[in-house]
């Protein structure tokens, strides 16, 4: 078994938060008006935002280029539209990869008129610029990730479950029952990010609670043991 991976813990209180009225957000890395040279991402992972939209709210169409935008739906009904003519609704556990290579516009909205919607948006820097825009979506259930690490994002060309991304990056989701454990091994030259959406667990013997996160700054094993029902995400990325 590999040695434990090194972690740099990020308590919930240390992560930037903003309340825009119709939306609330927690921006883990520098984004928009939040600038912090100590938190510019890790490896190919450049953006990690946990957003909440009030009922009926819509983030209007806006353009991006040369990013792989990954969405994981935490709660509610996520509604997508884009300039390529795509649309649809994803519910908790739903995953989307929007390739904004040579340029496209997209919009995120809360389809519900009565309940809030939460989603996590992550940006990966692709292997090359100018890729043709496209989209992949998949709806996973709670059972799919219960007491296991569900790989919902995989490198393009690899077999197995998950939508694909134009980089050697994998993302995992899990819902752990109290006392259950999972392990992920980071290979040489790799690291990533851990986010505890809700619950309580130990990560290589460090205690985390709802909203806490951790940089994984090098190779080794990440052992996660739930002390309460816990929902989490893990990102595995090259560091260079």
C-alpha cells in the first residue's frame, strides 16, 4: 500500500463566500472578484465553485473559451442551455461536461420555482486550445455512489464509467455511511482536491466536517472513513 498522500487542509471558514441575493457561492480558488495568489487551483483544476441559486434564478448566457467545464448537481433541478442548441435538466448526482474550446455560450438555471438548487462547477484546463465545443451529460443516482467512489469523469479515450475530459483527470463522488471507508491512490506526479460537501469524516486521520476541503499535494493513498453520513468529491489531476 502506498504511503499516505500529503494533505493541505482548508477549513470551511477559510473558503471565500459571497451572497449576491439571487445566488450564494463558495469560491475555493481565485475567481471573478476574489483574488488570492495562494489559491489559484491545483494541477489542471482551475475553478471549484459551490453555487446555490434561489427558486427560478438563471445565470444568463455567458461565453467561455478553452476550458472543460464540469458540473456536479448537489441538490434541486439544474437546467442547462447553450449556444449549440443543447438543453435539459439534471437532478442530484447528475454530471455534465461542457467543452468550451474554440468558444461557446452557456447558461445555468434553477428549474424549480419553489426550491433552491445547488451545483458544483469545476474547470479543467484542456490538453490543447481550440477544441470543438460539445457536451456530455449523465444522470447518476444516490445508489450509484453509496459506499464507493464513483468515477464520474475520466480521461478521453479511457474505458469505464464517466463522462470524458480532454485531460488526464478523473473525478469521483461518494456518499459514505457512518463507519464506511474508501481509498484512492494518487500516482507519481499527481495530486488533487478533496471536498466534503456534507457530513463528517477522517481523511488520512485528519478530521473534516461539512464544507471543509483539502489540497492533495502529492502522490500516495487517500483513506476516507465516515464518522457521519458524508457526501464528497475527489479530483485526481497531474500536478505539472
